[in-house]
C-alpha cells in the first residue's frame, strides 16, 4: 500500500526541514519573515507528522480494505 512508500518520505522531509532550520540565515526572533517562516514550516511539518502517523496507525489496525476505504476516498476528494 501507499503507506509503506510515503512513511520514509515523511522522515526524509523532517530531516530536511531540521537542516533548513539549522542553516537558515535568520531566526524566529529576527524579523517578521523569520517568525512567519518558522511558524508556517513548523505547522506544515507538525501536520505531516501527526496526520501521517494517524494514517499509519489506522492502516496497521486494518481500518482500510479493498471494500472499506471511504474515509481515504473522501479525504482525497
């Protein structure tokens, strides 16, 4: 299923995001740009980690099957 493929990409994304924070020439306290950048990328990373983890838990608890997958189908619309 797609979860086995997407989970490693999420880990790589989080590693790149941490690297981006470390190498950025500005910090959250420097300017409005720094605080906006940190807030938006932080929310995006947080969303990806929590929603991705929830999706994986539901997958491993067999909440999806070939017949029962309405939640996934509704989310993709």
